[in-house]
C-alpha cells in the first residue's frame, strides 16, 4: 500500500453509502484523519451554493465522488433524476474542483459499455450504454473530462461489501429463507469487493503520480451471477438448490450488458498494484459479515 500524506484534505461525497463506508473503514485502518465524509444532505452535489461553501471552507486537495443514482431499473422511469445526479452532479463537482484547485476521483461503471462482445474492455474502447443508468454515468464522465484536467475516473463493476445492501448480503439472506433460487447465468462480469476499491482510491491519492484519466478497476477473473451466487453459498456452507436461467427468463426494465469484463492493465501498470481474485476477496467479505 502506498503511504499517504496525512495532511491531504479529502472530501468524500456519498460518504454514507456502501463505498463511502468502505473508504471510512480503510482510512481508520491507515490512521488517516483528514477525510470528511458527507452524506447526500451535507454534500448535495446538485446544490452549487452548498458545494461552493464546502470547498471554500475545507480547501480540499482531493475529492472522491461516490454519490450516484444506481437503481438501474428505476432509472428507466426516473430519467430526469438519474440525469441530474449522475451527469449534473458530477459536473458540479468538476467545476468546484477546477475553481478551488482540487483533484477529483469519480466512480463510474462498466455499464457505459454495450457489452455485446466477449472481450476484455479497455478504457478507450467504444462506449455504447444500453440503459439510462449507463448513459447518464457516461455523460458524467464526459462532463468531468471536459471541465477538469485533474481527474481520475474509476470504472468498476458488481460492487459488494459488508456494508449497505448488495448482492452478497441479499444472497445470504435468501439462502436462510428459501430452499431454491433461480439466478441468471448468461451475464458475464466481475464482482468487486468495495473494500479493495476503497484501498485503491486511497493508494492513488497517496501516490506521486498525476497520470489523470479513465481507469478500470474490478477484482480479477470472470464469472456470472449464477456462479457468483454459487460461490457465496459454498463459502457460507448454505445448502440450497440453485437453478441457472437466462436473462430473458427474468425480464427487467433495464437491459444489462451481456459481457462487461474490464481490462485492468492500465491501472496495474500505472500504479504498480496487484489486484485480488474475486473469490479470494469474497471469502474475506463473508468472514467479516459472519464476524459481525
């Protein structure tokens, strides 16, 4: 892990969410006390007056944007709200970072890709989102790129942790309630332990690099939602019958990319980091959930 200058003042927007809580956990482990975690009221990214006051008062060197509209299916109906949070909110932070001389680390998604080809996706591959969520996240990326030089955009996928609501915790709950589950087996991607991503974010801040731009980060490996669930139940020792089904058998309002596994070569070579295999990180997460 990179050493961080503890004098770096960091603002975390979306600080009460899953990733924000993971950043808080890692910052405590690293004895970092110069990070301010803001919930959606304290750090309303849609209110420029609030943002300007925060930046003027706190003078941050780094800003981490974990705030986002992430309800993929609801986004198909709440289009304007999704656009405001994912596009306008990201642009507001970029403007403030530019005005006050801060570096922005913005969290984006693999859903900016269509995902119709089974190949590892690189940062400069063609983006063609297939749902409102992906489109608005892409528009947020584009706004940041146009407004602010000092930015890192981290695309991630299938985020989970011991905090907040996520697929792992849902499967553990359902495994205790049911004897049988049907899970999609034809969508390929990579689960990402949000604790790992939080560590990477703080490593980037602690590095001496200023190689700004878009980076991909998820855990290593490829899986499906079915195999992800199977891994969860195997690690937990849960006896349950799992049925693999096609996504067409379980239609959702929003289309999902069929294959959105990202190439992490750029972030590994730029920052000299090793990335854990998805199942190894899943074991750690479940151990922490059981401990708590």
